[in-house]
C-alpha cells in the first residue's frame, strides 16, 4: 500500500476515544486523554473512526501556523479552509486531477450506488436525496471522458456470484458461501478468521469488476488499450482505497482501478472547480458500462446483495422472472444486526443470513467454525446499514440523527430500485450483451480471469 489509508494525527487527537467506541474490530489503541493509534494488523480501513472524530484544527485555532505543513502532508491545498480532524483518510484528489489532465490517458470513472443518495448532502440537500443524473453531469463537467456506473458491475456480480453459489450447492463445494463485495469484511476474515477464507466467494467486488471491464471490454469499445485507460472509482468507502491497491486486483500487469475518491473528495473537487451539483441538468451515464438494473442499485444497502442474488437465482432456476424475491429476512432479539430467512432455489432450501455491521458477525462465524452453521449463504457489510454508512460518506455534524440519515439514504436506494424499468441483473440488456459478445457465460474462462480472484492472509498486504 503506498501510504496508510486511515490514520490518527497525534498532534490533534485529544484521546476522547469516540473512535474506539465505533471501531468494529477494536483496532484503536491508547489511554483516555492521550493520543490514539491504530493497530494496522486489526484495522479493516472502514473509516468509522473518521466519521465520528470530533477533534480538529481550523485556521482560527491556536497553532494554526502549523496548518500549511499539515495540509501539504494530507495532499490538500494551502488555502483549504475545511477543519482538519485528527482521524483522517488519505486524500487522492491530486492523483485524480493529474489523470484528468494527462493527454496520454482516456479517463473512465464509476460511481458506487450509495454515492447518488449522499453527494447532494455536500451541497445542502437532505440525506437520501437521489441525484444520479446530476452526479453523471458533474463528473462530465469535471473532465472524465466516460462516465460509467458501478451498478452495471454489481449486476455482473449477481450473475457470477449467484452462479457460484448454485455451483457450490450442486458440487458439494465449501458452504456457507460468504459474499465478497465489502473489502472491510474480506479483510476481517483474512486477518481474524483465516481458517474461514475458503468460504469467501471468489468474485471480485463490483468496484474491481468494473475496473477490470474498463480495461478490457470498455477499452475495446472505444478503441484503446488497457495501458491507455485511467480507471477511477467514486466510493462511499475508505476501505475501497486499500482494495484497489491489492496486488490480486489487476490483470495483465494493469491495476483494475487506478485511484479511488470518496464522496467528500469528489464534492471538494467539484467545489474547487465551481461546479454546483444542484444547478446541473439531469444526464445519463454512458453506455454500455453505465446501464444498470434496480438489483444492482440496492447493493449499497445492507441486505441488497442477498436480495439481488435471490432475484436472479429464483428466475434462472424456476423460469419465473420476479422483480422482488419476496423473501423477508427477520432480525431476532437474540442476534442484533443478524437477519435470517429461507427460500426454495432449484428444489433446494437456501438458508440465508444477512449481517449488518462487522460488530455483529462473530456468533455467525463461530457457528461456521464449529460446524454448526444452519445456513448456506451469508452477506456481511462492514458498516451498519451498508455502504450508505461508509467511512467516505459526508461527515454528519454533532446533533444530527445518524440512524435517521442512514435510513434516508437506504430508502433513497430502494426508491431508485422501484422506479427503474429493469429490476433484475440478468435482464439488464447491457449485461446480456456483455456475456453474448465478450464473457460468453458466468464462471467461464474469461470471467474467471477478469472477475474472480483469490483471498488470503498473505494476499492483501496486511501490515
């Protein structure tokens, strides 16, 4: 990893330990009222400490003469007036700005589903305000050559992951299968539960699948080579920065994703250029890698990956196309954050478990480790509520009801799902064309090369 993704500045940290209260893996180390540090061997890069940190320095504080050097070290302009918080993540704005002005590069950008229900908050709108059209327009104004969407790749993930689950069930493969979309969750399995790594799906995350397709199928579409493409992702998640730097996330020597911006970084770049999101017209994402279904849209909310996969699995095995699976997952009082349900797929009962928040996952993993798991498919999102609550999302000020804001963002994604004409991944015409003209079939040779990977304790460059 080039530099640490998440860190705590000892000059600013007051030792209040609010960060320790929200860390799902107990990676914050230090005594109260003393500067805290992060245990990199446990940290999953989720950035929840960044969201909750309240210790900061502004140009009006004592010691402000140190600000220019601190701004420089964080990759920010010396005239940046935003307060500097003790807990922070690496800023990659300059790297992306360099790509946008490089005449040798064709830039392709993707936006995660959760970005479209939070970016407007940076421009004064309420949490959950849907703005996909304005988001696409803003990225075009910023200078990206092709504005694509991670949701297209989420639809592809459904095709690959649901096929993998069915294959494992038919062949006696390792079950239960764990989703692998969330890099914080994958990192937690690798570092804390390494004996359970075989349970992870071999699918790359939608971010990485999109990048791999940008530099192969997408490059072919625009007459470029992989080396001529600069692949940028806009994510609600700080862990995505670390995921993009994993050595497994490349093909033919080219990284699938060259740089990752959080929502707050994108908003800062837009404001720097004088681009007002609210005043922009509604524009479409570019085709074919920007066309998406409602199933991929809900990947940004906890439970969405499971629901999207079930829609396609039920349709493929029963011949009955459905817009919604109809499966209701129920949270028990004994297992907060854990939701369970069963569904019939291909004549077999698939028992699914959804875990919303890494802090709730241990009992589920203990059941798998002890051989007492009574389920076949597990979806885990590191952040409670899903990617809508990710560490790269807009920081909510003290006094704001965080749970309500996260609920509004989740509702925004589900509303978007219901308003789209295509709501199942396998019915996305651009996904159909991708398989007909390029990948051939899910789990095929080309899919395995581009869209699947391997995970392991030694694979993810864990410090």
